[in-house]
C-alpha cells in the first residue's frame, strides 16, 4: 500500500516542499528511510512508532519504506515526524488518503504523541504556498509564525490524535487567523531610546551620519564612555522596517531557531552583539549542517562587535566578504547555500590595552610599542571597509550627574535619517543602490563633485593630516550623507570638514601621540 503526504524543509533561508512517500507491504517487520535523511531524521523512526502506538492506533508489523523527495537534497531535523505518521496511517487505511491530499504537515512528535514546535516554519509555509498547498497542520506554538503567510490555511493541533481527528472530520476547527497589519504595528516598538544617552554630542552626530548613509563605524574610547550605549540605540534611529524586510529577517531567525514563541514577526531592526571569543563559523555561518551566522542574524540591522581588537584575526578577516558583497555563501560538496548579510557594522575598541589613552579621568600606563601592537590587530583591508572611526571620550562629572534625559529622542532623529535615506534612494535609483555607502568610484565621481573650495580643502587635509588614498573615497561618501542630512544637493566645505573629522585612524601620528599620558 502506498500513500503520499506533503511536508516542507529549508535550504538556506528558503523553504521548499517535501513529498513524504510511505510504502508498506508484507515481509519481515522493518522501517527504512531514503531521500538523504540525516541522523536527526533517521531518529524519527523510533519517535513515529511510539507516537502511533501510544496514541491508540495500530502500527502495521510489516516492511515499511519512507522516501523523502526530492532525493538529491539532504534532509535534517525532526520536522517530518507528523507527516511520516500521517503517511503510515494513510497507507494502513486508518485515514482515507482523500482527506489529506491538499494538506501539508510539520511538527516533531513526542513518544506519547504530543506535537512539539520546530524551526523554519515561516520559510516552509512560504515554500508550500508556491506549491499551491492550501492547508497546513502543525504545532500550536508555530501557529502565529505560519499564519503570517497569506494564502495558506493554518490548522494548529496539540497531538497526533488531534491531527487524525481533524483529518477524519471529528474536529471542525476553523483556520488560525491573525491580523498581519496589527501584529506588524505592535512589533515595531523598541525598548530603548536615544534620549537615554547623556553628553557625547559629537559621537551622537557621528552615529546619526552612519545611520543615514549606511556607513560602518568604529568607536574608540575608554571603558564606560558610552560606546555600547550608543551602539544599542543605533537600530532605533534607522528607518522603520518595511513588511517585506520584516519577513526576510523573520525567516533568518526562524531557520536559526531564535524566533521566540511569542513572536510571529520581527518588525524591529535586529541588534546582534557576539562575544569576542566567537568562532568564525558562528560569526559568518556554516557548519556541517549549514546555519546562518551572526552576520546574517544582523541582516537589515546592526552587528555590534565590542572589544573589536580582541576578536581572532581569522574571525575579523572573515568579515571582509560579507561587508563587500552583503551576503554569505556556504559551499559544501553536496549543496551550496546563500545567506543574506546586509548589516551596519558598529565596532568598539579601547584606544590602548589599558583603555585610558587620552583619558582625563585616569592616566594610561601602556608603552608606545604595546599601543602600536594593539592597534595593528585590526588589518588595513578591514579598516578600509569602515567609513567612520571616531573618539568617544569619557564623560565629565557634570555630564554624569546631570538630571534629566540626554537630548533628542530616537523618533526625532529617525525622521532626519529617513529623509536622508529617501534622498539617496531617489538619486541612486538608476544604479540599483540604496545608500551612499554602496557607491563605487564611478558613482562617487558622478554624485560627489566638489567645488574649488572643497578640492583645496581635501588636498590640504591629505597633506597636513597624512590621510591615506583609501580614505579619500570614504570621506566623499560621508560628505554626501552629511549633505543629504542637511537637505542640500551640493557638498560644501562644511560637509567635507565634518567628514574629515570622522577619520581619526587615518591621521599621521604626531610625535608623542602614542606616549602614555
């Protein structure tokens, strides 16, 4: 007897339908599985057998073969449990196969028949929609996530027994429905605000420029100066997410297993802050069964690397490709997957090993050679991909003890950032780009023309400050963003001067600069 049931799996962050074919016939009792199942899928055999028996159904003591098609893609995880159990019961005529012809099934079975949630439900549901599957039966905890997709009726159940009763018509449940617009609006609130930050007017302005142009930024300052505080609030001043952006971000977190049960949609910009001992695979993505890394979990949001100089050299060098291409490709012998990684990098570092170089609150005790070695941990090619590097000084006593909040709110700053982004979008629309940080040399020449005064200023800066050639394009990009924030089409000397001030690591060190205070 043969039965056919639909399920779904994930390749990268995209879901695709999986056909679960079950065949059983007379012979010695056995349960074999084909279709490139991994160890997690092969373990489904024992869960499915126990769940069927403990739910009160007869398990046929015959030769059973389960095929997961397409057979050329490796299958992983326990999400096929429910589909296998329904397929076996259909082949055994416990359920008429006509009852589940237009249904798909997702879920992990417990030994007692209870259903447990699985990850990757949102991309799986979107993949089933393309296959024109009309109904999806899955665990209750995954219902909100699946219901985000229009065009697929979601029927959540608690157990295998509930799924069988639904299919044979004993349970006349209605599809699970949520108001997508309401969920999207309610999920857009942040728990922090830029007004929490006291003082640091120069750093706040630099962070606003970074947000407006999509520029990566490096914050240099002693411990306690507010670098982390600024970084955590940067997502709150980025433009509000569009619904399609929220869907894409939610898919990534769903595949990685980081989507909370209470969340059906991520409508706020993600903020990821991995520890400096993170591995290159955890940061970039990959593994024997590829998973998205931190750079992909930060997609459409902010990746914050605190203690930037303490990250492993190979870990930091791995950032160069996603910073340039805005995606990560993980290649394996049997398959290759692509993860999006369009994020804004915020790095934070101390100016020296002890952290107090240039501080007015505490003297630095580091020898000059140690300071140079410490700063050399960050390679030139990586710094070349960071448009702004600024100093964040220690707060003065009056600033620390000041009562009240720290100035403008996130919503006020976000209005300026969004307006600047809109100007960039209109200007760059013919090129297919979205932000000034993405411009290449040709586009910089076209959109960042300088007047004679500006040309004289940049030449003087290169000569007196020792700015490198690679800093030239970065300064022009940032100048273009500053002009956009001001609502001006032409880049003036004032815009250029401000941009030059955001390149502290490109300046030629003067004698004594690296000496302890």
